[in-house]
C-alpha cells in the first residue's frame, strides 16, 4: 500500500483521524490528497499533516488509487456524480464512510461496475480506538479488501460483513453504541453524587471503572458473562445491584433500544436511496 495514492473527499473529523492514523503507520504525506469545499479545514489539514490539497473533487479522484468518501450522507450523490467520469476512467477502490448510504446507490451514482467497500466506523475512531465494520461488493479484489482493512485498522479494530444488510445492526450496536455507554456512565455519576460524592470524584471513579472493565474484557479469553460472575459474590453488594437490573428487565430494554436503532438505520438508508 506504500505506493498507492489515497484521495479523501471531505476534510471532517473522520478524515482527519484516518489521515493521522495512516501517517502514524508510515504512510507518506505526499501520497495523500484531500478535497473539500471548506477551505479553512483544508488549510488546517495541510498545515498539520503536509498532505496535498486538490482544488476539486474531480482532481482528487483523478489522482486516486483509493478514493475515500468522507462526506455527509445527504451530499454524497452530488459528490459522486461530479466524479463519475474520473472514477470510470481511473477505476480506483472506493471506500465510503458515509453512514447509511448503500453500496448499490453509491455504485449507481458513480456509473456502475465500481469496486466499493462500505465502512461503518464509530466515533472512538477519532482517538484511534474505533470499531469499524466493512462490506465489499463483488468488484473488490482480495488485495483491495486487504488494503481497505489496513486503512481502517489505522483507527481501531475491523470486522468484515458477508451481507450488507447487517450494516444496520452494526450501526445500532457499535455506531450508536458509544452513546449508550455515555448514558450509563452519566447515570452512574449522578447516583454517586446523590449518595454524597463530589462531582469530580464520581466522574473519575465512573470513567476509570468503565475503562478497567473494558480492558479486562478485551484482554480476557473469557466472555462477559463469566467475567460478570467472577465479580459477583453471593449475597454481596454486586449481586444486590444486579438483581435490581434484572428485576427492571435491563436486558430486554437494551434489546429493544438496539432493535429501534437498527430499524431507524434501515429507514434512513431507504430514504437516502429513494430521494436520490
């Protein structure tokens, strides 16, 4: 991948994070191009990373072996159609990180027969701790799959999906997932304060506990259920708290929430395709 030219369309936070991750992995700044209508964002990225600024999306596409679409979903159709001729001539690998826009729509807007990988990173990718699901259409070669995975691994872990429809589940699970944990931590902080802790102490203990539990789960060969059981002494404080969660049917509530998010993801993807 060292010699491949990568062009980003869009200079927002996710592009910023991916470029930072790629450079940290040894990618040369001179091999990265970027285009965006926001000139201030472009100048900021150029000053920070020494990447090449393109004046138009078409210019960026013409220079690309790998074309990364990092624009808002609502604007992707216009951007894709602007680059259609360049993409059909250059035949780059296209990686879309535009949430909710289906491969078939991107392919149609780009003129069809395009190698496309859809990627669904989540916001922790901004600090190189993201979780990204990937889906490749039939035009993507094994070498291109490896390339796409390498790029997204620069900002966290990756997982491949065999069917694009599972992207809606991924959106609900890991895409929206950080907000679920923020809500839980928010509630824990508030409970700690209500029981007498000052705000700073409640926040510190909550965040470190969340971090520690996650780190234990990542580094353990045991599943989360076993880890939970190991810290739950019979008749102890943890068991008492968990009993309250079970009585309130927390598992069912979580399932309902993720199902609702997945359904909304499916609806939004349908709307984006129909509107364009």
